[in-house]
C-alpha cells in the first residue's frame, strides 16, 4: 500500500512537473506570438504612413498634371491666335502689293508719256541761265 501511495505521489509530482513545463512552453509561445504581433503592428503602422505619403504624392501629381494641361491649352490658344494674326498680316501685305501694282498700272494708263519717257517728275528741272 505504501508503494501505491508513493507511486501516486510520484505520479502527481510528474503531472505537476509536466504541467509546469507545459505552462512554461505555453508562456514561451505566448511571448513569441505577442512579439510577432507587435512587429506586425509596427509594420502595419509603417505601411499606413507609406500609403498616406503615396496618396499625397498622387494628389500632388494630379494637381501638377491639371496645371500642365491648363498651361498647354493656354499656349495652344496663344499659338493659334498668333497664327491667325500672321495670316492677317500676310493678307494685308498681299493686298498692299496688289494696291501698289494697281496704282502703278493705273498711272501708266492715265499718263502713257511717263511710261515711254520714264517718270522724270522726281528729278530737278534743268536750270535756265
């Protein structure tokens, strides 16, 4: 009987030792899981900051893009206006040339003597002494 009591005591002691060892293993696993969880939380915080930064950069890029598009449209309008003005200047020059040719032709028709002898009206008349 005493042997049974001793065996039971030994068995209980082994059970407690196993329970303590098991608790220690559980504590170690718990500690490891908590460490990993903390690292994951830190990584998540870092990713959130990076995401905020990326969204801010995206917003800035979109604003810059809109500004460049607007500037491009303004420049396109200015170039178109300058081209229209250039066309008008060229048309005016052509009209002026035509007008000059027409007036020269008209003078020749009105005064054929000037055409034959040349226009000496611009020269000074000879001095009579």
